[in-house]
């Protein structure tokens, strides 16, 4: 029977091994000296851990540091052995596919047309498996090459994503993680400097659907966070018809029949653009910047409707920092400042926080790659050295 001391030694060793592995991942190519400095462990301890990680094919020697007159230092990195991550972003018309290695380097990236509407789940699954099989042949990878697989999808999708995931699990013989796009894109946004330091904020994504998620303290288990589908809260009684068949929804007035009605009511010309056009918001925003009076009025009214909704959520949640992503990425400082000021107008005087709007940089097309980054981090997090 192990003594408490031996068990404690094994636990400390496992924790130190995990620490060194993550330092290699975050700082590769990295020398032993750098690992010693950043880990606060002794040189012999770090050397022993690196040798064990090399033996287990977790790390490898990448290069030698430039000489300074003495012995060249070895630079280590994550092993390039055949372990890959597959990310898929599925919507009703296309599928985006990303394959990365465990160094987060892209091996394959493509968006393929794939019309899912009208097909049964088994038919969808067969089409997807056939597409993945073709990609494996192109990249010379095997079914067993993947250590993590993830499918992302938009909130409110009509597709049987779980059924498709089950079929892919059977084909690849590995569990498939399923995440909404808002989780994957928020993760990618956090890799950039503009929100990486935020611990509490609301993430608003418009991707056909308008969703909002409140983050209170960053949690790696982001898939557990619920979304508020506030896009379908009624803003105008008896208003324009939304894609959900209800009338007066916020979603419709941000980028839909409601926004189009604002434009036409202001004297805008019907140029054959319908309310379901995905670029309606972008076209009217651009027209407003060119001085189109009807477009200016339509965008101003849309901002006001969105501001009222956001102010209501802020009062409930007590969080006034908002990250806008999806179609909002093409906006600029003028839109951001106008939305901030309008939200502030609908908050009580003396409210604890001043509204802060941050424009995101990601789009739904980034979801597949973001899923790969999340799954790669999950893989390393799951490794145990007990």
C-alpha cells in the first residue's frame, strides 16, 4: 500500500508535468532555461519532465537556439505526431471544415456548399460522412487521426445536429462535441487583446438568429452557459413579421422585415431587397453613410429598438459591457458610439455602469477553426499524468 507521502509525491509530479506541458504549448519553441524560469521548478526537475514527455510523444525537439558562444540550447515544442482536431460549422446551405494539429496550425480549411433542407437526418449524415471521407483522402489522414471532433451550429437551427453528430461518431469512432456558434466565437474573441481581460460582459451574436449570453467570470466550460434568445422579444406590438412567424420581434428590426419597413416608411425606394436578405443591414448601413436620408432614419430607428432591448437586459443582469459579433462586425465607431449613447438614454440616471459597446472581429465562418482551438485546449486539459 502506498504511503501518504508517496501519493503526495505522485500528485506533485503529475501537477508539475502538466504545468511544463502547458508552458511548452503556450511558448513553443521554448528552451529548458525558459521553462525553469516560468515554472519556478529546478533545472533537474524540468529536465526529467521534458525527457518523460519526449518519451511519451507529447513534446519534441524543434530546433536549436542561436549560439551565444557556448553550447546551443535545445528548443522544444508540442510533438508533431499524427494527432489532429476536426471542427465543423453546419448551416442550412454550407459546411465549413477546419483541421488543425495540436499546435493549432491549420492543416485544412474550406467551406463547401451543402444543401441540407429537405433531407432526412440519415441522408444528411451520409452526405457529411462522404464529404469528410473525401477530405481525409486529400489530406492523407486516417479516421483514427483525430483526438477531438466538434460540430458548431447557429442557435435555433432546424437541423438535427445531434443525429448528424451521432453518425459522425460512428464513422470516426470518437465522441463528437456539439456547441452553438456563440460559444465557439466567444472563445475566439477572447484570444484577441480587445476582450481577453474582460471577466464579466454580455456577448451578442447575430447569425440569422440574435442571441445573448452573459459571462460572469471566465469559465472554460463555456458550453454550459445558457443563451437568452432575446431576438424574439416583442418590441413593436403588431409589427413586422419575423422569421419565427411572430410579429414585432427585435430580430426583425435589426436585420429583417422590420428594418426594411423602417426604410420604406421613411421614403426609401424598393430596390428588390426583401426583409430576409442577409446583407440588408449592411446595405442600409452603407447607404446611410453615403447620405441616403431614408437609410439614416431606418438605421437610427433600428439602433433605438436594439438599445431599448439591451438596456432592459442590462437592468436585469447588472452588466453594461457588451460585445457585438456576427453582422455587427462591419459597423464602425459611429455606429458603436450612437448605440452606446442610445442605450445610456434608456438606463436610469445614476446607473452603476456606463454602457460600453465592443465590436467583435469574428464571423460565423470562423466557428469551425474556433472549435478546433477549443478542442485542442480541451485535449491538453484532459491529459492526466497520475
